[in-house]
């Protein structure tokens, strides 16, 4: 049964094959907290699990980069993400929520970049 399912998913395409595997293994949520490199400004301690608790899906973050450790650094090194692209996405959500008077994350530099 399992082999049949995997096989048919494999025919349809690589990405479906991967999602079949990950849903069988139970979705990998990644680390609870992740330290992101912030260049000269110092690193950012990002509460991953808190954000997963707040939002029902994995966007907008994982529309920008895959669910892999060091994905951001690798894409920046390959020139597929510009410096601060991810940061601007993070900050925009925090600013939009703050503007609406809702609970939001930090918007000032030093509240995210804590060396
Ligand atoms: C608010 C942004 C955000 C959301 C929402 C989010 N993630 Fe992540 N995720 C990140 C960041 C940042 C990284 C680290 C990427 C890096 O190291 O470059 C990451 C990394 C990961 C990794 C790689 C392992 C690790 O811990 O580094 C997995 C797996 C993952 N996320 C799964 C998920 C899943 C599943 C969801 C949805 C339920 C989700 N994430 C929602 C930002 C987010
Ligand atoms: C919501 C959190 C957050 C805030 C607020 C924030 N940053 Fe960032 N910053 C990040 C993250 C995450 C990265 C790494 C990912 C990227 O480059 O997009 C980063 C990266 C950077 C980098 C390094 C880019 C590189 O690749 O060398 C610089 C410089 C920087 N930020 C400056 C600032 C300044 C200046 C401010 C205030 C105007 C600021 N940041 C506010 C989260 C934040
Ligand atoms: C879709 C909206 C959204 C996105 C995108 C988002 N955040 Fe947040 N963030 C929030 C909200 C809402 C909170 C407030 C949670 C709380 O305090 O309960 C928060 C809180 C935080 C906090 C403070 C946590 C604490 O314990 O005080 C940090 C740091 C943070 N976010 C960093 C980031 C970084 C870095 C990214 C991008 C990788 C990001 N956020 C992307 C909505 C977002």
C-alpha cells in the first residue's frame, strides 16, 4: 500500500514525491528557535515555533526560501535573494500589524539585531 502510493507520487513529480514522504514522516516543523545572520548589525534570534503558532500556514516566509537550514544564507550567496529581502518581508508584517494596532513583532533595528 505504502509502496504503491510512493510509486504513483513519484511518477507525477519530484515535489509530490517529497511531500508524500514528509507527510508520512509527520510534517517537519524545523527548529523552535533559529539564529539568523544579520551581517554587520549582528544576529537575529528568530522564534520559529512562535510564528508557526500564530499563522496557519508556512507563508509568507517559505514562499521566499525553502524549509532548509541555512536556506537564506545559501540563496543570498547564490544571488537569488538580495540582502535584506527576507528582513523586509519580516519587518513589513510587523509594521502592518502595528499600524492596525494589533500585537506585532519588533520593527526597530536593535530589537531584532541583538549581537
Ligand atoms: C515567519 C517566518 C516563518 C514561518 C511562518 C515558518 N518558517 Fe520555517 N523557517 C523560517 C526561517 C527564518 C528558517 C531558517 C532558514 C535559514 O536557516 O536560512 C526556517 C527553517 C525551517 C526549516 C528547516 C530546519 C530549521 O529548523 O532550520 C523547516 C523544516 C521549517 N522551517 C518548517 C516550517 C513549517 C513546516 C512551517 C509552517 C508550519 C514554517 N516553517 C513556518 C521562517 C519561517
Ligand atoms: C523583524 C526583524 C528585523 C528588523 C526590525 C531589522 N532587521 Fe535587519 N535583518 C533581519 C534578518 C532576518 C536579516 C537576515 C536576512 C536578510 O538579509 O534578509 C537581516 C539582515 C540585515 C543586514 C545584513 C544584510 C547582509 O546580507 O549583509 C543588515 C545590514 C541589516 N539587516 C540592517 C538592519 C537595519 C539598519 C535595520 C533598522 C532599520 C534592521 N536591519 C531591522 C531582521 C531584521
Ligand atoms: C505574517 C506576519 C509576520 C511575519 C512574516 C514575521 N513575523 Fe515576527 N512576529 C509577528 C507577530 C504577530 C509577533 C508577535 C508575537 C507575540 O508577541 O506574541 C512577532 C514577533 C516577533 C519577534 C519577537 C518575539 C518575542 O518573543 O518578543 C521577533 C524577534 C520576530 N517576530 C522576528 C521575525 C523575523 C526575523 C521574521 C522573518 C524571518 C518574522 N518575525 C516574520 C508576525 C510576523
